[in-house]
């Protein structure tokens, strides 16, 4: 039996809105977003959810989200920063995934598309109250029901895990 494909869908962490003149593309993470991205990286590493390929929107906040996540992972991944993933539709993200080459692929992008993609790929939505909203930092881990990325299909993929930064903060205070 071939090794399962793994998909990690992450919405960028919380970004700053303090500069009214800043272009949307150039917005950086705010301190809360930086902390959340660090927490996501530690969570992914502790659970063994390790991407070997990362597809990342070229926006500053998605790149910074990856940089902070990646700093916590034990092995480097092939990272592809792509302009076409910025403000892309769910269908564009889906089509890009169908050309991925890793066994464990992480996609870091923006809402509403990343949340819509998570919902469409899943056999059934995750029971977490935030899943359908897909807030900043939301991350879904899937086992992909396909032998290769070209065979990726909606509605048939099992959600292995789902987390939002608020859950990480709650875990660290327990």
C-alpha cells in the first residue's frame, strides 16, 4: 500500500492593521500573530505533522507565518513562494495542490479561499466551532484519499486534526 499523502492547510496568522497606508500585500504579523505562528510551529512539530513541501502565498504575512512555523520544525522543507496564491480562489488553490510534488504538503494562504478549500476537501466538517469560520492561524491536517496529488478530489479526505491559535493559548495555560 502506498504511503498516504498528507495536507496541512493554514491560514496566515494575525496581521497588523496599524498602518493605514500599508498595502494589503505588505502587511506583517502583529505580536499576537507572531506568537500564534510560533505556537503552530511547535504544535506541528510535537504532533509529527512535518511538511516536506510548502506552498506559500507571496504576501508578507504568509511568508512571515511560514518563517516562524518553519523555525520550529526539525527538518527543512522545499518552500515555494508564489504570487498566484495571494487572494486566490479556492479553485486556484485546489488546482495548485493537484500539481504538488511532496508527500506532506503545507499550503499557507488567505481567507475566504483557504477555509472554503478545507471545507470542500473534507469528508465531513471538523466539529470545532471555528472550523467553518477558519480564523487567522486556523490549521487543518488531512490524510489525502489519493495515490498522487493529480488525483486529489473534494469531499473524500479525512481530517486528522484541526487547531486554532486560541486552543494553543488555552493549552499553554493549563
